């Protein structure tokens, strides 16, 4: 009698456990589906944007002719006989980004090395906070300050009619990418095992030799990622540079007023008539910019991964 | 006992420590250490954890300088020169007194570049000369045969024991005079440990070896001279046989017979 009772109780417990398990499974499934949807949303947006850009960018390129569009040196979208050559924009974007990287990466890397390895802790904390602030400043503010401070200085320094030049834009971009470069390199440098540095010092290397030959070397894939981020930010920036670069569709020169791919879109989109070739050509510029950024990312990723394998 | 000790003194002293005291902040980690380390011998530093043996060893190549809040008093004479003298160039000193760490720490580079790193920072540029140094160092560390076909491969792909011998080779590449080994076999399996011990016995022909070890058998097997540390004091420094068979101090006896620690 006692035995049967226990059995019934056990069976009831088992049934309860089964029910609980099913409930748990249902819960699990719910969350998994939710996560899946969130993941799909991101992918979906990327796909939607890519498809939209391609669809809206192709017609103008087709009409103008890809060669004329990409390598034409004259942009006169509102002239009686319009001309849609975006080579000046492409080159300006490339030069501007390259210039920003050439100035920004060494300064950012040195700052990161200093903060990670050499700076007294309290001082480093102050600088790190400043860098965070720098990252938080809206790009339009960079543009404003650049317009008020930098542009007149460039004008005076080189005796120009206007200081709104590629040079001013390069300097603004270099400052804008500093926080990215510093933060990401800093994380990579902080992660370098102390043992590497100790081993180097014990071999009679100076601290400076150790930082540059061991720490930076060990952190190089992180530093490369920092450069990629910096390039991405520089090539995609519009607001800050539209205010300091003069926004004239010249072939680029360091002391000439220039227009970037981004600023070309931003400055004309507001008055281009819907369905006009001008508006479609702006979409095409967007497509070219998009392809550029993809190519740069892929290229740098391959380079980084290739280097990673080598060690 | 006296005979043995004299024998060791006759072989020459390479490092002479006089009245060494060291503080980490307020904590005194080394208390009035006096000892003469014999040249071309293996000296073992033994004692329980936290007794100051590693700290003592790191005073010899001034790696303790890197720790904030460290204060050092006393003299350490290396070949007659006080290494804490203001005129001493620390990087030159560390070149002369090399170090192998507890955990094998090869750089994330190729085997070749690991060995060539030291010579390169000390100004060796010629490829032929570097090749020669790399080969010689790897041979001296008894690892050449295992790696000669893959010098360009990453050092991180080697086994733990190989990595540690690579680190020894890397230390040898800058032509040191003394090699400090900080529990360099504690993370290795018995076979790798055996190889490194054998290597130490060969190394003492050309170099002076000072090792920190937790392994009493290891101290007996390989060392000629032995220093027992306890709570920051150097309790006893003797030739190894004497220290283990006829310790003068009760505390030494308790430790070497395994009664504590």
C-alpha cells in the first residue's frame, strides 16, 4: 500500500517535471526566436541599404556612362549643359582620408603608447577622459571650430583668398579620428602580456625599445583595426568638412577649395529635383562611396588577417 | 665542511652581496642579506613562498627597479662593481645578467626573430652575424636540432618545454655572464624539466647560473651552492651537499627535511 502510494507520487512528480521542462523549452524557443529576429534585423538593414543604393545609383551611371561618371573631371550639375564627372570628389575623398590617417595615426598611436605604458596613472586618467570627450563632440561642432579658428589661420599662413581648403579639412578629419585610433590602440596595447615586456627589458632593451618593438608589435592587429575604424570615420564624414573645405568641385590640391563625395551629396540633395538626373547622380555618388568603404574594409581585413597568420 | 666551502671560494666569487635590504613600500622583503655567489657554478635559492628568494634574484639584474615603491639599500658587487651605483647603465647590466622567467614568455614572433631580438637591439645588423648567433644560441640551449628546420615558424607553436629552452637561448644570444632562472621549470613536465636541468649543468661551464626553485630535489640534483631564505632573511648559504646533509641552522634542517614549507 505504501509502495503504491510512493509510485503514484513519483509518477505525479515526473509528470510535473515533464510539464516544467516543456514550459522551459517553450521559454527557450521564445528567446531564441527573439535573438534570431534581432540578428536578422541588422542583416536586413544592411541588405536593404545595399539594394536600395544599387537600384537608385545605377540609372544615372548608366545614363552618363560609367567611364564619364567615374573619371570625368568636371562636375556642373546645374549648368545649361550639365556635366557629371565625379573624379574630383573621389580623389578629394581619397586624399583627405589619406591625409587624416597620415597625421592622425602616428599621433594617436603615440598617445596610446604613452597612456598605456609610460604615463603616470592619474595623468593618464585625465587624458583618457579628454579623449572620451573628444569622441563625444558632434561633428558639426568640429566644423564650427574649424571654420572659426582653423580656416582663418590657414588663410593667413599661406596668404590665400580663402582658408577653406583641403588642408583645413585634413586637419579637422585627423583630429576627429584621433579618439578612435587612441581608444582602440589603447585597448590592444593594454592587452599585451606583461611577460613580453619583462622579457625584453631583461635582455637589456630600454623601455622605449620595448614599447615600440615588443608592445606595438604584439598589439599590431588591434592597431590595424584602429586604423580601419579611423579610415571608415574619415571617409564617411560630411558635416565637419563641408564647413571647412570650401565645397567647390575642384580637382584636389592641398591649398584649394575642394568637395568630397559625402559633401557633394549633402550639399546638393536639398535642392535637386526628384527624378532629375542630378538627383540620380547624387545617389550614384552614394553608391560609389559605399563601394569604396566596402573595398577598404575588405582590403584592410585581408591585410590584417594575412599578417595575423604570419606569426 | 670547511674544505668544501674553501673549494668554492677558490673557484671565485662573481657576485658579492653586502648588507642588502629591500622594502616594498613599508614592507621589508629582504633583511640584511650578505652572500658571495660563486662563479661558474649553479647556485640555488630555496625557501618557502614569499621568503624573498625571487625578490633577491631580481635585485641582481635590477628588475625590481620596475616596481613602484621599491627601496633598496646595500651593495651588490658584480665583478667588483656596485650595480646600484649611479654610473651603472642598467641596460648593459641586464645584458650581462640575463634572465629566464617562471612562465616561458617567447615573443609572438618567429623562432629566429626571438633569438635575434636581443642582438638586434644591441646593434648587430649583419644578417650573417645574426644567423651565426641564432645557431650558436639555439645549439647552446640544446634545441637547435628540434627547430633548425622551422626557424621562421612562430615561437608560440612550440611545446612548453621547447618554449622555455627557446627563452634560455634568447637569453644566451646577448652573451650574458650570469643567467638567472626564476623557477624556470615549475610549469614543465618531468621530461622537459630534466632536459633543462641537464642544460644547466652544461651552461655552468661558460656561465654562472643562479636559480630559484621550489623543488628541493632539483636543488640537490643540479646546484653546487645553495641559499636558504626565510621571511626575508638569508638563513644559510652553503655548498649544496653540506646544506642538505649537515645544515647549521634548525630552520634550514626543518625546511630541507620537509617539516614545513
